[in-house]
C-alpha cells in the first residue's frame, strides 16, 4: 500500500462512498462543516505564570 494510493472510503457523516487517501468526511461534508462549525482565529490573553509557593525555605539556608 502506497501513501499516494486512493481508497474507496465510506463517509462517516453521510454514509456515501468517496475516493480519498485518508478516512474521514467527504468533500461536501467537509465544506458544510467548515461553513457551519468554523470560526475566525482570535488572540487570547494568557495569564502570567506564577509558581505556587508550597515549599517552605530551609532553616539552614535562611539562617544569617
């Protein structure tokens, strides 16, 4: 089996036979999903990382 080989695949969404290299929805179902489920990319603000302070300092290390 070659990586470029085209297989007869049953679309998991509509059940129709479609040629394809990989298992998945047919071209019509992919277009419908992109139109109905797709969205625009947006920037998301991430909170600054602050490590938890769950360790107490060593008494010898903090001794003056």
